[in-house]
C-alpha cells in the first residue's frame, strides 16, 4: 500500500503542467463573462466589464475592467475603488492563460513601482502601469508577443 501511494504521489507531482490557454482578446473576454461580470462591448475590439455595490449609504465601491485588442497587443485595465475589488486582478493573473512562472512574475510587477516597460515575462513582452488617484487604484497590463522594442 505504501508503495502504491508513493508511486501515485510521484506521478502526480511529476506530471507535466497543462499548456496555458492562448492569451487572446476573445479568451480574456470569455474569462470575465464566465465570472458573470456585466459586460458592455464598446466596439469590436474593446469590452468593458463592471461590478459594484453600495459599501455604505454614501459610498459605492466598484470595479471597471477594460479589455482592449490592438494590432500590437492585448491590454487589460483595472480601475478599482475598493481593496475588495482587487480580487479581479488576482483572478486574472491566476487565470489559465499564464504558466505558474508567468503568474509569479506578473504578481511581482504589482509591487515593482508605478511603471515597467518592455519586461519579458515568459512568452510575453509586458508593459505595466499602476496609478493611485485619490479614490481608486488603476492597474494596466499590456501583453505583446513581439520582440523588444
């Protein structure tokens, strides 16, 4: 029995990781739609997702997520008014679009300062921006598979 348990444990821990899903505009939009966020397709290459709730009689906490597709990259912008809404950033970075190593590096970018340009993150070139106006936090991830600029 111990030998069977050891073999099963070894097989599970050494099994190759599943290949990540392609990071495409359509897949990102599907990911947030599956989370049942309200979606507004602004145009063929831009979808806005929103979620909000009254935190108190005078405060409305909300998240806006903008997914944009250009000829050069796919950009995901998070506009958050409450720390609770940070879960959408976590949900995205933990999505099946990224390998474990890419996810770790993307989480590191959250704490790297207000701007990172042209960083190689696994299969992607990433630009990252973080702003903190008075009542919100804004995180922007731009993913490109192009060579460094």
